[in-house]
C-alpha cells in the first residue's frame, strides 16, 4: 500500500460517471483529487486511531490525505471534501491489511476497510458501513492514468456504481519547465530578422 500511495501522490483530474440502479439515473462530472502520503510518525495517525477506538499499532505504515476539489476554480479545498487514510499492514502478508479512515466515502463517519492487492497490482478495498457495503477497485494503466470502479449495496437492495478515469495533472514546476522548453524551441526555430 505504501508503494501504491507513493505512486498516487499528486493531483489527478477525475472524470466520473455514476449510475444509480434504483432509478436508472446517471450523473457525470469532473473534479480534482489531490493525494498527499505521510509517514507512520505523522500526528494524524493517533487522531484517526482514537476516532475508531483503536490503539496505534506497530503495523501502521503511514497513509495519505485526500482532497476532492473543483477543477474550475482555485482555492476550493475544504475539510468537508477531505479524508485521511491510515494503512495498517497485515504482518503475515504485506499485500493486504486494513485502512482506517477518519470519514468514509459513503457515510461520513470513521470507518475501517480491508484491502488486498492481486498479482497484477489491482487494489480491492471493501468497506462495511452501518447500512451498506462498498467495494472499490483501483489500478494504474500507466504512471499517469488510474482507473477506479466502485459499487455500493444498501440493505434495502438499492445500489450504485461509479466509474472514474483519473489523469495525473502536471505540477506548477512541471508546467513552468514545459513552458520554458516550448519558448526555447520557438526562439530557436524563429529566424532572426535584421532591419
């Protein structure tokens, strides 16, 4: 999981399609997802463990902060659209473990999920809430493209599916480097004119 979170660090453009199976209604939208991994020594680990009534264990291997933001306006980051995830590794098998979250994706309460990685790197996260079960799968197509699919099954049978394609956004430094490189090429290809 630590390697997966490190590979996921940065900001992603998320293109999302949601299908509500109970009323055959679809919705779609774009947003930015920012992921910032942290080490096991981060002070947030204890806060998340406390929220779930758990002692911080030696198996904690760090985690990540997540923010969902508008991609149409700067400065749209808010704690309402944020979550913290703590990775607790299975000491018998490092490809599986538990994720402790200060708030779940579906029900906004502290929650514990199980996770496992398949041989091909596909990550499966299963979360059992009070009234539903969520299953999310995520994998990298390339270093700059991720796919996430999820389903939610409620106790009354109403379910929802979500499909997301996520594209890595270049950082400000990377954009400035690209701009400088493009300007340099432009100046090299433009013949000098004398008067």
